[in-house]
C-alpha cells in the first residue's frame, strides 16, 4: 500500500502557489523527459530556421554551437526561464549498514531489497519586467526572481510502497543553485558536485518523516550532449530548444532509510540537466518517455510526443547511447515503434496508464530488429503532484527482450486522464 | 406551639401539600409586596446585581487579559513550534542555514519571521500595529494547519504570485484593523514605521484563526522581503520550527530539536518549546494576575457586604408582614422557608442582573487591564471578555448563596421574635453574635502579624506567591471588622456621657450606645470598603512618589536618545553615538544596550553601560553601594550591578557571582552593587558595555543619554532632523512620558479605589436608611417628647456621622496596615521592589471627612423622610 508523506493540509495551498507561477510549473516530472533532440538524424522540417536570440517574453534562447564549460555548466543558468536537474535510479540494499552484497543478499534484515528513486530539482524564473531596473533589489533571504520546486519519489519494490514528497521555495536562504558548479539546495534536499575530477556527486533527499537517502553518484560513462550543435529541438518553433546534458550511467552508493530502517544501498542512476526558455508545441496531448539502462552497458532514451489527433509528433525520438557516449537516433517509423500493451488504473485518481510497454527498434550493433518490453516493478508509481493538481506516472521498470537484452528503466507517462498536458510547457 | 392553619387553607377541600401551601403564601405575600412596591424590589435586585456584577467583571477581565496574551503567541506561531530567538541582533542567512542543517531531514519546517512595530497614519494616527513578515511561498511547506498564513488568492485572480512577491507594499490585515480603518482589498493604506510613512496595498483580510486561535486585532502580515525592507532588518528576528503535530513522536522530536538547536546556537540562541513559551507568558503576567486576584477577592467581600445590606433592608421593610404572619399562626420555621423562597427569587433576579452588569463591566475593566498589561509587558488581544459557565456558577453561588447567607441573620431575628414585639416595630435583639466578639478580632489581627514572617511560595513560572501578605491582609480585614463592630457601643457610651456636647449630639450617641446588629453590620461593611479604598490610595501614592524620586535620579542627563516604540529604527546606531560625541555642545554620550537573556531557567534583562563614565556623570539610588573594583575576584570576567528585583529573585547580592552563557562561552560576573530600578520586574544585570560587546554580537545600542556642556544650547531639532528614525527627548519630556506610563499601570487600582469609595457611600446610605426605618417607633417617641424636627434631624445626623466616623477611623487604620502590607510584603515578594511609604494625607483626610459628612447627611435626610411618614395622623402608613 502506498503511503504519502504529503500533509493533507498542503495540497490546496501548494497548488494555489504553483498555479500562480503561471509559467508551466505543472507536471514537473514530465519536463525531465524533454530531450526533443534531432540528435544524429536530420531535423523534422528540413532546413533549420534561424534561431532567435530571445523568446517573445524576453528570455534568452539556447544557441547552437555553444561551448560548454564544466563544472560551470553543471550549475545553474538563472537567466533562462526553466531549468531542472533530474535523477532516476535503481538501488539494491546490501544489508544493514555494514554488510557486503554477497553476505547480505540472504540476510534477515533486508539485504537484496530493490528500490527505485526519482529526484527532480526545478528552477523557474519569474517574468521579466518590461523595463530593466524597474524591480527593487532582490532580497537575499527571500528573493522574487526565481522559485524552486522539487519532487522526490521512492519506490520500495519489495515492500510494495511508493513514497513521495514535494516542496516549493523562492530563491534565498532555503533554496539556491550555484552558477559556477553543481550545487543545488532546496530545503533539506541537495545535489552537489563533490569532486570535479571524477564528477562525483552527492544527493540527499527524504520522502517522509523517517525515510531518506544519502547517495553518492559517480559517472561511469561520458556526459552526453543531445541535439544539433548542442541544442535540443523541442518543436517547430525555432525558440523551442534546450541545452540538454545527460549522464546515462552513474554508479550509486550510499545509505537509504525507509521507515526508520537504514540500509546500505548500491545501484545505477541516470541524470538529465536541461536548460531552456521555451518548451513544447501547442498540438501536443502528452508524451511517453523512458530512460533504459541495458545490462550490456548501452542505454536508450526513447519518447513519443502524442499529438491531439493521436499521431506521434515528428520530433519524437529513440536514441541508442553507447558506453562511449556515441548516439544513434531513430524517428518514429519502422525503426521506432512504441506500443502500450497493458495498463494500470490508479486507485487514487482513476487515471489509466499504459504502463507496460513494448518498444520495437533496430539494434545499431547488429542491425537486427529488437523488441524491448518494459514492465513496472511496482504497479502504483503515480506521482500525484499537489503543487499543480496534476498526476503522472514515473515508475521503475524492468526491461527484457526475446533477443536476450535485459536491463532497468524509468518510464514516464504524462497527459493521461483528466489532467492532460500541462499547458505551461508549451 | 403548633401553628393554626390559615383561614383560606381550612376552606380547601383537599389540604394542599407543604410546597403548594408555601407557594400560595409566597404569591399572596411576596409577589403582592413586589407589585405594591416595585421600586423597592427593583432596588434590591439592583443591589444584588451590583454585588455579583462587580466581582464577575474583575474575574472576567482577568481571564481575558491572560488568554489574550497567550492567544497572541498562538496566532502567530501556531501551537506546534519550537521557537528560536536571539538574545541580541537578527538571524543572518548563515545562521538560518545552520538551523536548517540542524533540523536536517527530519519532518520539521524552518520558518523565519520578522516582527516589528508600526502605527497607523492618516485620519486616526498613532494606533499601534504589529507587523509580521513571513515567507508567503515557504510557509506553504509547513506541516501544520494552524498557522494563519494561507494568504495567496485563488488561482486565476490578479495579481498573481509574482506580482505579490515583487510588490513590497502587499499587506494582509487583521479583521479588526480592516474594520477600524475601513479597509478592503485593493485599497492603499498608509502606516508609519521607522519614523516614515509607508503606503501599503491591502491584499486581503486575515482569515479568523483556526483551532480557537484568534488573530491579534492589530496584526498586519507582510511578505518576508517586504517586512525586511519596511523595517530595515538585516536578518530575521525569530525562527519557528514547525513540527507536524500528527506525528506520533512529535513531542519527542520537538524536545530533541530544541536541545540540538540550543547546543548549536550556544548562548546566542534562546530555544523555547511550546510549553516554555506559555510558561514565559505566564511568568510575565503572574505578578499582575496576583494583583488582580486580590482585587477580585476584595470585590467579593464588597459584593457580600452590599448583598447583606440589601437583604437586611428587605427584611426590615417587611417586618410588619412577618409579625402578621406570625400572628396568623405561621411558625418561625415556616416564615424562614417562605423568606428563603422569596430571597431565592430575588437573588436569582439579582444574579441575572449581576451577569449582565458583570459582562458590561468587564468590557470596561478589560480595557484598563489591557492597557495595564500592554504598558507593563506587551501588546495583547485582551479586547473582549467572554462569559463562561464557570462565571454563571460563580454568580449563582455569590448571588444565591450570598443572598441567603446575608439575609439569614436578620431573618432569623425577625422570624423568632414574638409577634407582638415585631409588630411594635421595636428593635431586634442583636443577632450577629460574631460581630460582638472584638476579642476574636484582636486574635485575628495578631495572627496576621504573626504570619508575616512566612516566606513567599515559589510558583513554577518563576514568580512567587506572597502567601504571608495575603493571609495577613484577610486576617486583618476580618479581625478589624470584628474589632470595629465591637467598639461602636463603648465609644458611643463614652461620648454620650459628655455633658459638654450639645443635647442633640448626646442623644445621637445615646442611640448608638444601644447599637443593634445592624449598626455593627453597617460599620463593618463601611470599614472594609473604606479601608480598601484608602489603602489603594496609599499604594498608588507611594508608588508614584517612589517612581518620581527614581526618575529624578535615573534621568539626570539633558537629552535621551532611543528608538521609539513604534515606527522607528530598531535601535541606536553606533555611528549616531560617535557623531554625537563629536558635537561641541556634548560633554558625554553614554550608550547602553539591553536585551533579555536566559539565566537559571528564567529570563533577566542583561544590560551594558559605560560604567566608569556613568558613575562619574550620574547618581544612583543604591541599595548596596558599589564595592571597589580592586575587590573583583580574579576568576570573574567582569563586574555587574544588579537591581533589587534580581537580588530578590535569584537570591544573589553584592559579592556573589553569576555565570552567563554567551556566544563567546560562559562568562562569570561578579556582583558589585545593588541599585533601585523600577524599570522591570524580571531582574536587571548590568555590566560593562565593552565586555558585553565582546561577548555578544550587538548590532546597535538600545538607547543613549546625552550630557551637554553647561549653558550650551541644545540643538535638538538639528539632531532630530539628522536622525529621523530616532527619538530625542529632553529630560522633562521623558519624565512626563515615564510618569504617564507608570500611571497607566495603576489604572485598574484607581478604578478599584473609586469602586470602593462608591460602595462605601452607597453602603452607608443604605444602612442608615434601614436602621432609621427600623427604628421609626423611637423617632415617634422623640417627637412625642417634644423634640422638633430640627433636633431629630441633628440626632439622626449624629447617629449617621458617628457610625461613619467609627468605620472611617477603623478604615484609616486598616488602610495604613494594608498599604504597608502591599508595599513592604506583597509588592516586594511579587516584584522585588522596595517602595517608599507615602501617605496622601490630604486626599485621605478629605475622603474621611466626606464619608463622615455623608453619614451625617444621610441621617439628616432620613429624619426628613420619616417626618412625613410618622405624622400622628397617619402612623406607620
């Protein structure tokens, strides 16, 4: 049975606040999927249009050919309207706080228990004033330029529980993101670059009164930059693009406490960092997105942008990512088909999600067709977002195929049920 | 003897039961009387109501003051918080981070708050406002529902969140503020803060508090950034740690967090749990509530006195009826039952009137209470007093019980006196046996003297209950009553024999020589009321004399510089003091910083002053003269001068040591001297300013005194123009302000004094009317003996004045004793203050003369009123 740490008092107040943001702060988890990259394949509309310097409301547009500099570009880009740091991962306990994986697997205190987690830190910039300097100086303790919103979810696969928490704060003493390195802090939760050399990161979060995690994440594969010339297209509008950086494979180690019981855990994680000022097009009804980590070291990112008429947008993509960071992308067609083969209906919202998925594609290593089947490791992984009166599915899945490919994935399903697609992302 | 049935009863085919018979009798006698004499009945009900209402109003006002104080904290913080305060200065972003890191991943929300004072501007300027700055976004992560901060408008409404956050003028006001100022959302409203006017935009009216928590009537909520900007705060004033109250281990978590935060903050942070906050509030009001308690009890006595007189009057007025009933065969027991029924009906009506009067009165008294509490402590919400079930029960007990008790003795006399004697309107035989035992009174007075040696009882909140003082007060009140009642006859006997006195006076004293129980009751009541009223006068006079002397010593400088209570800077900047020191007219500037710090589980005021200079420039009222600095022990970090309250509360005086927890670590202070200081009742610990600044991060001075060069003009307007957020006051202005504040603290005492005097006058008039009405037969005898009306009037005036004189003389003695008790025992044990004992002799003499003159006047008026009634042609009509 799922338990939620969200106070019954919170939803209406938080929802009200987020609606006031008015910038598309809805369906927060969904934004993390947004690699609308043309990547290695040609653009959907042939000759790319000129990229404007700014959006209609004055925010800068990510420009092709931008040279990234790290660790600075792991940090925040507050001039842009929207930015997020999205992490999902699959953990396994190694037993108690001192055991080893081998000894712990059969230990009575829970060694070998499986978990999934999602943590997304969002930053939103407020509307720009019509005239510069018309705003008073921001209060360093309680700013009025940026708002941070964070979603945290933990799937206790063996315990059959899905824990989640959310919070929102303005920039200031309790929420901030450094601009020179990766150091995001929101209330008691944080993500920070601990070692610039290895790009090792530390993540701290909690999902309730006695459930929390302290994890170390170390990249095992190179950082991937999606999109043409370093920008990822999101639609036909030339301003709808982002800087999109992904660590497809992070080794995770740390401690996880669930309902007061602390365990040493290890596993693998995926991290996206995306910066933009304008997101989706007007004709989208929702999307299905996944990040797959195969046991052979390769990864896939695949998404279908669902249009109102039910057809997939031409900006939908499937991207194979090699252990060396190489990318092979397919557009919807013979080499990329996404089919929902079973669904789960939420007892909380009544929304039905096609949470068991088959993805048909072509393996770039063999050139042979491959059919990947994603199956949720826990049925109830619905994120009910009290901030936006929205719900979406963000669930840990197992991956298998007749050809023997196996792995783990996170599946994101947005725009189902009465909630629809958050318009603010358009 | 068995009573014969009444004629109408024998005619009944089926004899009614005792209850029905009693009811029928009551209708035929008492109800008929009430119809025939409506004004008498109404007067009796009014007297009962006044007695009940007086007591209730003070009780209700007391409760309203206390709950109002507690409610303020609840409304602002909710009830599930750990409060972190700083001894001095504001919390910086770094400190907020330390608090957040200490709380860590545990389910608690860190909520920073800014608080400040402001005042209304515009058409009704100067009304105090309390500004509260809270992060409108962050507060929504709070796990509790009873914080009143859900202020954002519904989705889609303009202005949106960004507009509100960026508009530093957005404000939400308490319903009372909206009503008083005529505000509605969207309107612009001007307030005054930090010496400047600020235009705010009213975004909404604060919702009523949840969970019984009321919104303080003068509250104005701003976004944290707006409040910091408006109040010019460098950080935040206070941090609340909100713990979800629904957590099963919420209480334990609060305790753990409080302990950890106290450890992290060192001496710089004061961490309070909810219970401790209430205890702090209770401590702050404990002494004040004790004073209200004693006033309530005295009011109870006065109420009983009024009820007794009223009932006595009722019995006397209907003595003929009692005699007739006795003649018709009713037994004394039946008459007592009939009258018990009658009195119960009157008492119920009187109680109802008392409840109404009490409620109305409490609304008036509560304002005085609120003003007193505000002046002494802080803003409260003591704006209304609610009638509770307990009040109704108390009113019934007082009205019904007091009425029956008070009427019992006169009724017993009337019912048991033979009918012929009753009908003859002769005097009752003395029935109040207790009032004829002056020896017992003497024992009680001695007992009161003996218990004075008892120490005060310490209360949990850190106050002390002066049990000896109160025990002695009541022993003296009761004992004095018996003594005074007992000396009426001996005094009258002595005076009546004096041939040198005019015959009319001698005749008057002869009447008093045979004083009845009613005379004694009248004297006793007048004695209590006079003693209470006069002692209050002495108390207030003594306090005022003390304060004036202290102010004369305390305020010796030419100009005083401080931050105003409302609408100004939070303190005096260092730069201002430095600038003033450089002015040619200025001989010396002596700044001081003061702030509350925890010490041994209580709170004291820690102060820093430039001590060597201060001793040179100013004089002090020393309780214990300063020891030389050479006597300071080597292990002491600095010296301290404490006030009398500190010595009393902490039991530490000259030569003792006190260890303070400071951000720089523990610091030991050696107590060098004890001085008189009536500025606070929590205890003052004053040390060298330089030492204080090296231990605490002090952002500004609290105030400063300026000594100017002799004869040099003081360019006050120039200074005021330069430092607009600060308050410069000349010596005279400050003394006047201080005296006004101290005067306000005794508003309620003065109200009680007036009430006591009013009761004294009314009671005397009522008692004399009763006595003279009872004694109409003897007046007729005097007339038959040839005394003219003028001489009869003189006789009765002498009787009235004699009664009043005995009561007033006794009351004077009682007031001197009670005032001494209040000043030397109760006040010292409650507040730790030594006051001067000052007699407002002229005022007291005038009051005494007025009471005696009233006695004479009432006697004279009674003689006139009975003249018409007692004409031979219409005897006893």
